[in-house]
C-alpha cells in the first residue's frame, strides 16, 4: 500500500488524470494542498436542503429525496429524456438526463442522496441538467446502518462542474487512509496551552468527523496552524531584513533648518511617527515601515523629513508615485515645503516617462551623479537606464498601485536602502498584522487644523426618487460659486458592462451588489448632463481607464488648473491630483463600491478651506446590508472607524485583495475579523519561538509547514514587499 506524505505531489499520489483537474480548478499540486481544501459546510442524512433557497446560475451541492422519475421519448429528435423530480418536502427541483434511461433503476422514489449541478430554470421551475449525484445506501442497508450514520456529518466541499464534492471527498479519504507520519507545526507546549488537537487528528476530524462535536476543535486547531505558520513566516522575513546591514543616516542641520522654517506646528502623531522613522534610519538594519494616514494627514511631510535626514549624509531618496500627475504634484509640494533656501541643497528632481527626451536625460544625469538628493517619479524610476549614486531611501506612495516586482526593482538600485510605504487606505489592526506583518506599521490619526471638512449625504432613490434632480441642482450651484465637481461612475458604459466586466473602471463590486444591474456609466452620465439645462454653459469633461495615458494626464491637469467645471470619471480619480477648488463629489450607483473606496473617493474634495459635499446616489432599499454600508460612510469621516466597519460588514476578501502576494490573500481556515485575537496570540508565540530558535532547527514541523505553505513565488513576493 502506498504511504503518502504531505509534500508528495498529487500526480504521483492520485495519477496525472485525477490531479490535473485539481491543479486547474484549485491550484493544488501536493497532498498538503488537497488536505487543506476544507469542507465549506456539512450536510446530514435526512436533513434536506431548502430548494427555495437556491439561486439560478449557482453551482451547488444539495441533499434531497427522489419524488418521481419519468422516462419518455423525445418528439423532435431520436432518443429519450429522463426527468427526475427531487424534493425537500416543500419545493421541487427537476433533474434532466438525455439518453440515460438506465439511471431510472438507481433514482427510485424515496431514495436520498447528494446532488450537484448548476441551477437553471425551465418552464418556471428550477432544474439541474445532467447533474452529478451520489445516493445514500439503499433502503434495506440504510435501515441497518441508520443509527450509526444518523449523526455522521457529510462534508460538502468547494467544487466545480467537473469535480463534484463527493469525488473530492473520496480522493481525500483515500489520501487519509494511506497518510504517513504528520509532523505537527505547533510545538507540544503551545498545543497543550491552547487545548489543540494533534495535526493528524485535526485533519481526520475536519474531513471525516464521526459526530458534529468533532468539527469545532478541528477547525480551532487548523486555524492555529495557519496563524502560526503565517506569522512565523512574516517574522522570519523581518528577521532577514534585520540581518542586512544598512548605512546609518543621522539627522543634521538640513532637518533642523527645515523644522525651524515650518509655518505650522506638527501634529502629535506627525511628531511621534517622525521620531520612530528617525530612529529607524540610524539602526543597523534597513527600515521597513508602513505609514498609514488619511488624505491630508501629513504623510508627505513625514516622508520629506526622512528624505532630509538621508540627504544629510549625501544619500538619495526616491519617491515613486502611481501617475505622472501625482508625481508632478508631489514634486511641487516638496519644493514648496523646502523653500528657496533648502531646495537648491537637495535639488528635488522629477523623472517621468512623458518628459521631453532632453529634459529627461538631464534629470537622469543629475540622479546618476548624486546631485539630486530627492528624486520623484513614476515607473521611469524603474528603468534600467536610471541609476543612483547612493540610494538610501525608497518611498512608495499608495503601495497597492505597484506590484512587488516593481517595488523590488527600485530597492535593488541601492545597497539595502531603507523603505517607507505610504497609504491613505486605513488598514484595520488585524489586517495590518496579517498582510503587512513583516513591516513596522505607524498610523497618523490626527488631522492638521484648518480643514473645512466634508458633509456626506445619501440620496436614496428607492424611497426618494425626486431627490435625483436636486443632486444636479446642487452641483450647478457649487460651480456657480466658482467651485468644481467630480461625478464618479462604476463603469465606462453601463449598457455594455456586466458586474464581471468592471475591471476597466477599477470599481470593487461587493458580493451582494454583484447581481444588480449597473445604472450609470461615464457615457450615460455625460449624456444626461449634456441635455441638462443647468449644465448648458458648464465645462464638462470625461476621464476613464481606457483613455491613453497622455490624454488622462492632460484632462487631470486641466481640471487642476480650473479649466474644467465638472469631471465625469470612473475610479481613476481615486488616487489623483489635489484640487483644492473641488468642493463636490457625486458617486452614482454608490452600492457598487466598497466602504474604503467610497471613503477614498470622498477624500478628493474638502481638501482646503472650501467645505466639501459628497452625495452617495443609490437605488439600494433601506434595511439591506448594501444600504447599511453606504449609510456607514455617510455617518463618519473617520477612515479607521470605517475600515473596521467594512471588515465587519463584508469580511476580509476585499480588504486583502490589494495585498499582491498569494500567501496573504489565500487564507484557508483563518478569518482576520473573527480570529483577530487568535492571530495576535499566534504572533506572540511565533516571536517567542524565533527568539530562542531563529532558524527553526528545533521546530521541524513548523519549518516544514512554512516550506509547504510558501512556494518559491510566494516566498519571493513576501521578501519583496
């Protein structure tokens, strides 16, 4: 008999013909991958699935009973059709099989089983066409084993049309029958302290529980495994960074002179975060810090102070921004803050792909020669032709807009440079711990005084359809006062877009909204405003992701210069130029966006002394989860409070979606909201383990689990972020 190990390849364990579909559908390649494909839920014999709850188009697995089976000849063509009706006792669902009359011998009235297929509709009823199924024991056998089987849970796995749940269960059962020794990733003392099962027992009970009571402890154990493996891997990455040697960059007169000339007092958070960064820059290892803070909280000021500290010793800093316009804005902001005395000493330089060739060459030469101590740019900084004399600090603005490969290629241009990542997307504590656990995270919560702020209102079309006209009157009134407005849509063209085709717009489609039609695209909004009498004399322009880069930049620049009154756009404006004169943000089909994205979009207005107005237009009815999400945005402008609310309402799927590393987004059993305390405990245990055994030489099970969990690509992604 074959003995299987967790690291064994599936094509060797199951054969290539069986392993192929698992690899294609679920990315499984090893025995460990298959055993980590945990049941989605459990069914029970005699506990039938409510057929009324099924949604058309879903691929589902249900437990039901055969109500009738009829075989008849087809009228229009040769052959027969077997129609079987299954029931839950209240509703019916039809199964259809073409030219398979023999199934009538199996599908007899009264037989129960598991049925799997894609839910369709036929003659006003639900149906499965050619479903897969597995029947429970026949009546006589069932009677004999009824007592033994009555409470035995049936695992229902995430499945596909080609891989039914019970086929996956049979594969897992075969592997478990032949599974050899399983090294436990959790040390004995931790297992005893937290009342966990052994790894082998947990795998058996999650996949083949005898009774329902066995499932909970198995889940708890496997969550611990995942949390400990992930946190140990992240802390190992932090260790590897700290094993590098970095050039110490002590502060000097540049920073002192800059602070003395500041026309305002720094906020307490800016001071605290600045002190942490100053300490990082003189440490023996490279800084690896994430600074999160609302738009306008002072992240650029904090980053510039770090750049001046690095510049004191002749070191260069490179700030990479996601767009040409934003890079130009950063440079102007930095030059303005430095003033005429300091700017010549650090020579802030812009380097982008759209600069005229001669100008770009001159800029690249200043960078290569080490004259430019502060360099701001876009992807052009990543070019092979861009070299630095002494790159000491890499600053990444809005890190989720850059892939890990791009960030790493910039860091590779220096010798273990310090890294500072800035984000205006508030990250809940547990997400930061799970996703950015290898970074030191600092938060700027307090906002500088003097900002006018933003008022947010929901325009609920389901209850108040008449308010829609008032939205456009308010926009026209704001423009009449010399201000500007954004109108944001979830798609470019609503008539040509489905929920699955929103990638062009960048909209994040919440699950419960994905099935609702999109009402507004840029095309439709522009058409409406073109015919609106209040907009006859207004300058309206559109902006979306399919426009060429130069055109997008030109439109955004024109809006910043006040040459456009109303900008109708997709979410390309989410991370955009700072337009202090923009007072109004209208978000159409607001239910198509997540909480964090609505908050980010709203942050485009109310950035100066002009009060901001945000109108969230939605057709979502009151007292629905979708409306609760939109109402939450209207009730507070605290992005951190909203991030926690977003996580609570929708789970971590969307929140983790921006972390560009497979290991961090493919949580299997762990849930960052529900398991926040467990993750924190696992981190403490991981720190204690690594303090005593940095190489994990005394923790073979944990080392092997990390090796299995992180393939080479995931390890590389972890190392580069």
